[in-house]
C-alpha cells in the first residue's frame, strides 16, 4: 500500500485528478479507503477542471462527509470536515442548493472541542 500512496501523491502533485479518481475507485479496496484516501478522492473531484459541475461538487461533499464521519477527532477527519464545509458553501453560493446548516454546525461544535485553534476550521465556519 505504501508504494500505491507514493503513486497517488505523484498523480496529485501533477494535477492528474481524473487519473487519480480512477485509480482510487478501481484499484483500492474499500477496506483500504481510509479517511485520508477518501479526503484525497473528494479533493480531486472538487479540483479537476471539469469537476465544477453541481453533481460533482455534491458527490465531493458526500465523500468528505463520509471521510469526516469515519475519522472525526483525527487530523484527517478535520481536513475532511473543513473541505465538507467549504464545498457545501460553494454549492449553496454557486447553485443555490439548500444545505443542512444544522448538520454542519453540529459537526463543527464537536470538532472545535478537539481543535480549538485550527484556523482553517474557524475560517470555514465563518463562511456561513
């Protein structure tokens, strides 16, 4: 798996997001899709140039939410939550789709206890 992680990092830094999405979805078993891998997948979907569609951003938020829920109270879970909040706000702003503010705020309240000085988390929630 360590070799695979090096390959994933290389694809990410080369901004080959579609290749990376394909690699994660087809070649990594579900039991190995930890919070970090899920977060990477969501980021690739949100970052790819053709990934700015409403459907892709909604898909990315679902992945970030799953990543957060499987890794809350961890650094990877924190990154997933920040991404979940930011992409949710982008969806609301760009596509005027209702988002579950209560759910997002509940997640925030839980995480701020463990990461009280995390600037990215605080900035994400301030977008509300």
